[in-house]
C-alpha cells in the first residue's frame, strides 16, 4: 500500500528501479515524489531517467528546473550539459558547463565534461578548435602522458617477469629473521652442490649463507640487474618528464621574438594572443602580458611588425582585464563559434560598434561634449531629486504614525478583526508565492 508514502519513500523506490534499469517506473516514482515535495535531487534524478530513455528535451527541462531552484548546485548544470551533448549540441553544452563553473570552479564533473564537449565539438567545427586550441592541446598532452606512463609501467613489469630467475628447489625456506631478502638472494643463485646432486652445499656457499643470516638487519644496495637496465633503456623512466599541461607539439613558451610576432599576428582571438585559456585568472593574463611586453616593446625590439604585434598585445590586455569589455568579447567569441566564418568577417571593434546602443538626444549629446557639463547635469539632478526623496519619506512616516495607533487599538479592543486581517494578509502572500512558483515551473 503506497497511499501513505511520502516523498522519501517514493524517492527510494525510484532509486531502486533506476538501479534495476526500469527507467519508466523510476520516472513515475520521482514524479509522485515531486508532487509531494519539490527537491532539486528529485528533478535531477528524473532528468537522468529521461536521458536513459532518450527523452533529451524532457531531461533538459528537468535540469533547467534544478538550475532555477539552486544555481549553485553543480549537478544541475552537469545534467543539462549531458543532455545537450546527447542531442549533439556541443556548443551549448560547453556554455552550460562554463556557466556552472562560474558557480563551482573546482567541480571535477563539470571540468571533465567541458573538456569532453570541447573535444567533440572540435572534431566537426573549426571555430571551436580555434577558440579552445590551447585546452585541446593540453588535454591531448595529458592523455599522451598517461598513455606513456602506462606503457612504461607495462614494459618494466614485463621485463621484470621475463628476467626473474627460477627459484631453486634445493634452497632452504626463508627464516623470519631474514625478512625474506636473504632467502631470495640464496634461491636466486643455485649452489653448485645441488647441481652436482649433493644434498649438502659446498663450504663456500655455507659460509655465504651464514654471513647473509647474520647480516639480515643490514640494508644492502640492490645490484643493477637486467630489469633495472631494461627500465633505464625505456624512454621516460628515471628521467625528468615534460610538463603534461604544455600543448602537444608546441615549443616552450615564450619563443623567440620572431616566433612570437608571427604567432600574435596570426592569432585568431585575444586569448591566443596572450597565450591564456578562456577561463584564465587576471593574474595569469597580467603575467603573460608583462612577459610579451618585455620582449616586444618598441624600445627593446627593433624587428619588423614588432610594433604592430605589441599594439595587438596591448589591445588584448585592455580588453581581457576589463570586466565589461571581457563580457562583450566573450559574446563576440560565441558569435564566432555560432557562425562558421565568424560574425560576418567582422573584427571585434566592428562587431562592438554594430551592437544595439542607447541613442541619446542630439541636444544632450552636444551638452555632454562640453567640458564640465556632465558634472553640472549630475549636480542638478541630485538637487532636483533630493527634495522629492525627502517628501516621499516624510509622507511615508506620516502614514505610518497615523496607522500605528489604529492597528494597536484594533489589536487590543478588536482582536478577532485584527486576527482576520492578519490571516487575510498571510493568505494573500501565500497565493502570490504559489502563483509565482507556478509561472516559474509551468513548462515542466
């Protein structure tokens, strides 16, 4: 009998059905739980069920509800991004993961999902590959480093197994005081007596065994055997590795002045100019800018096009360090991703000039061009609005003073009427909140 079940019971039942891969039944259970209590976890779970059933649009709708209810909950953004990836809309998935990372910048699920979405989108879209080329290169470098580490470990293990000597059946079992090391050393070198069929080892071997037994507590440096030699012969073992976050196939940054000038002139966007990722911190942007400025400043670098390259670097730095300009530039980059050949082949300055701007009246525009006129206008507005604000505050205080005795009298001498008035006000507030909630989630 499920008539007395609450949201928790329906949720647990849905979890069990999801584990049993009965996704349709799980959706019904989560829906019943949502009707009793609206929780982000319930919408997230139902979104996962819809994703398993191939109902991607419903999965996105439930993920949107999670985001609206709690934007700081990373799993809601992750659910929506996964559903968008299933529909093949990798660009929107990338933006979704980036929006989630603005709230939870260290969430590993969002970071990994964003990297996967970028790799998928770059396979079919050159603009995505151009915008995120550094992250793609870094991801490939990490994968190559992991594959190399695994191959080296497998090679070392294979060499160690192949060169391990057989254990002699004539050797004595290891003693506890030996810690196992002396027994292995003895078994690794079969005695000549055993080879000759004698049951007693020769005197030299007996002396060596006695010496090993008395020196069992002394740590001896292990000799370099075939396994160690083979491991040393494998590239990357025992040697300093290259930084895995450095883009694959890319030289150490920064390069020579000639290389940097060529790279900056051909850079597809400002992030590539400063050699930073799109989510780079202000400190990283500043550090790379100073590095390039020291190299390409016209007073120090006399190469051709050095001044042009430095101009581009300065423009990139000014744009990416200004919060408002950076937001506009990110929108411009998104337009580049949306259109296969960029926003109608426009530069950022041309694109920015074409955005919808608030047109001021000509008389006001002329006044603002006069030096000091803007300050005078602001002062006049303050002088005009201060009396209005004071008047509004005074009227509010007068009404409050008039109404306060009336409420006190009603509360003391007419408690029933006061209670009805209070109950009506609370009911009106509840109705308003329910109406707002319905309008917010009516698409579900």
